[in-house]
């Protein structure tokens, strides 16, 4: 299931590395991945490489120009050093060859600019989106983030089963209402501590609607499954104990921890799969097939051999059904995961079970411990950004920015603005008035002036959120002012990342070029290779001898572990009996003695027994390993050239490669290139030092 996806991703990442240098080899064998997905992979690749820095600096000189536009030695050296370890072909590490590739890359960017692709609103929106993603690494407090990653990882090593009792209270409730809910929680906790049943107390007093059914039991959960404050309360409470009241945005909680277990880690299994039929009338046949296979396993037949013959997960069947190892939540089937994790060395085989994809039998191979924290950094960081705990990072970053960019407020102007905000604000009926001097600066962040009008506009946009607030109006306005300052500081800092961090500017330049190159490739190569029907047909006609079938058989294959059974099958095959009738006669008393596979198969296909003869009629008994085979060849289809429709995907791939190989030569004729050979010789010497 998951092997094919991993292979596609691996192929695309490798190709995108090549793409950066102009080695354009992304063929339509990856056409299942959309252009947008490939762009995201390219973005991720650059993001991972952007952290690489080099101490040695190359003096900046013009290395070459394209139609008079200069390209410099420092960029060439930086990109060569940053990516050279990813290039496996030694010829591509040669600096002379690399310069040719780099010039080809820049030629394509010039072509994209010449076509005006950078003015496409879709391109501009994508570039803005990618900048936002990259900027996240610069807009957070790294120290606090690291601490939260470590905490989240340590918590994820365990799964907690807990129950709770909820006493609801609004986040902005009056102090008296908050105190009332807190005291109620203390009273119920006292009852529980004195021995009253927690489940009954939850059923009676909890204001969580689900408590009437589950009596407060939340089941097992781990880090990032609950709001942060609740999670913290649960992880700090020992098994069998009851927490003090824990405040969240929902109110106060009493938490009782019932059990703690270790994270399940990862597991490696093999499976045999019969896919869910598209025709619902065939469901019973699929179920019958998996049951027959299971009976053969119980009879002692080899799992790997049966997987190779009958499993319809083609990404794993040739490997005996073996899947890549996985952890909880990594597959798209809870049923499959739960069955897999229930298996052990002592109980290694599951009974047949059904998932949304079809029927499976799973065999245990090996368990693996939980991943190390280094392997989960990115995953944990992403979870933190989406979680309540991200506020801790935000608050820390805001504090840093306030220290880096001290602000002197015009208190007189601020007082005038504050007075203009009346009680109507709390009912969402306030209209922003004219405040004298509001067009003047309320404060300045370095060279960026922030006017009183800007703050008034911000206050107006926040009016709906303040409706029915319990805070006093001056306090509410002051809170909004602090939020406004933080937003302005973060905006200023974000807008100037390219100036403050040269490496950020470099990666953004690579994003710009990379996205332009994708759009250009889509226009000039990918779309053309798929849609140029005349050119595609001509290419096929010129290269049709490259697209050939091997010898094929229209065949029915029967197999059994028993020689006497396969001989009976041979006799029935000679009498021209159907596969269903053979199975009906030979699979008796709930035993599966015979299996069949039929279709058109090429020479060398795993379905065909070894040494099968390419002759029409019923074969002799063949033996491979523990299995006996008899085949009935209905028709021999000789080797020959494939029709265009039979190999269209491969033709498109090859035509695309043909277009790519001739592209740079055409671009060199379109643009004027001047190389500064003296500067290039200096770069070669400095890189090799």
C-alpha cells in the first residue's frame, strides 16, 4: 500500500535535485503526482537544504551574463557547495560540466521571464505562500520551541487513559463566576478523595454532554490529542490520583488518570490482500478467496509463496507481501493497524479481516521501538504550531521583538483615541470618530511610522470580538493596543527578513527561480509531451521497435501442494472443465486443495510457473518448491511491437525526455551568453582549496 507512494516521492525528490541544476529528467512515470504536489516537494527540498552554510566566501565577480544580465561567482559557488553531495554522477561534480548545467538552468529562468510567467497571479500567490512557510523558521523563539519539542516527544512516549469532570465557565467570565466554578470543582474533588466513585460523580455533575454515556472516560490519548492545559494536567497526575482543578478555555476539569501504557512504536508485517471489488456482487467471491487462502495457511502452506501468487497488492506481492514498517496513524486504515499491532511472535498470523480497501491476512515480522526525537523534529514542530502551546512561543517572540525595537508611544494621542471609544463598542454599534491628530505617528518602529488612524482602524476591526466583554473598557482598549503593537512588530520583522538574514534571501531567490522553472516546464515540456498528438505519433513511429511485447500466454494456472490433487486437476483441465468447477470438485470438507489464476501474462511473469512451455493445451505436472502446477494454455500471443495505445505512457515519457535534451541547445541560440573565463578560473581554484 505504502511502498508505491514512498517510491514516487523518492523519484521526484531525486529528479528535483537534478532540476535545480538543469538536468531535467522528470518523466511522466510520476504523472500520478500533480504539478502542485511536485512544487511542494521542491519547496520542502529547498527548505531542508537552506540550513546549510559555508565559512569560505568567494569574492563576488561577474561569472557570466545572459543578454547582458549578470550572474555572479558567489551564487555559483554557494549552490555548488550546498548541493554537490546530493549529486551521485561524478561527471556532474566536474566544475566545467557544472558551469554548463548552471548556465542552462539560468537560460530557462530567462526564458520564463521573457514569457512573463512571473506576472501570473497564480505564481505570485504560490511564491507568497512559500515565503510564509519559510519565514516560520525565523518568526519563532527557537529556545522555547526546542523545549516544547522535547516535552511533546517525552509525553508521546506514553499513552494515558483518563476520566474527567468538567465545570464549564467562559474564558472571559466575571471573577465571581470563575470562582464559583472553581469552588464547585473543589467540592466534587473532595467527594472523590473521600472515596465516592469518580465515574458516578462524572455522570451526575460533569457538564461535558458525553459524560452521561461514557461516565467521563476519555479512553487512551497521547501528546497533542487534548488542549495543552488539559494534557499537562493529565501527564502530571499519577495513576489512580485525581488532579486539582485544571483551567482550560472550556472551564475547570478534574482529571483522574486510570492507566498509563507505552507508545506502541512501529511494526513490520507482511500481508495478503484481496482488493475490494468495484462490483458489489463480487464481494462474496473476494471473501471466499481470502478464506481459501487462510485455510491453506492453516494447512501449513508458505505465506510468502501464497502472497506472490494471490495477493492483489502488487507493490508488496512480489516481496512475499512484506510492507515497510509503520506506526500508529501512518496507514489510512485503523482496522489494519489495530490487527497488525495485536500480533506477536507467539501469535504471528491474523484471521481474515476486512478494511475499506478489501480483505487481508497479516503476518507479524518484527517490532521497532519509538522513533528517536531527531527523527520526529519536523512532525513535532508542525504539531506545536497548530496547538495551544504555540502561544508560549508567540509570547516569547513578542517579548524579544519589543526589546529589539523599543517603542516610544505618543501618550497624548493614545489618550485621545482611548476616550473616543465609548460603551457602544461593547454592543458592536460604535462608529470610529474623527480624532484630532490621528494622522500623526502613534509610534515608530525604526523607520516605519504607525499612525493613530492605523490603530483606530484596527480597533474597529476588533469590535465584534469585544461584544459583551466583561472587561472594563479602558482595560479592553489597552489589551487591543498591546496586540496591535505585537502585530506591527511582527509584520516589520517579517518584511525585513531578506535584509536581516542573507541566507533567507538566497533561499527565496531559489524559490522564485524554482517555481518559474516549474511553470516553464509545464508549458514547454510536460503539456507539450502529452498534448502534441502529431509529434507524439511521429516519435512513436520512429522508435516503435523500442516498444515490444514479450511472448504472452492466455492461460489458466492451477496449483496445489499435493501431487494427487494436481493430477486430478490436470484431468479435468483436459476435459475442458472451468476453474470454478475444478475448485468445487477438489476443495471439499472445508479444505482448500487447489487454487487458480487465469489471464494473459507475459513471459517471466511471477504468476507463470517456471519452465512453463509456450504450447497450447494442458501441460504436464510442474513442480516449483512445495507447489505442483498444471497450466492450460488457451492461446499463445507471440512477441511483437506494441500498438501505440498499449504503450502510450512510455512513449510520452520518452518523448518528454527527447524534448528536454534538445531544449537547452535551442535556448543557447535564442539568448546571448558571455562567460568571464578569468573569473571562472579563480572560482575553480577557490572551491578546490
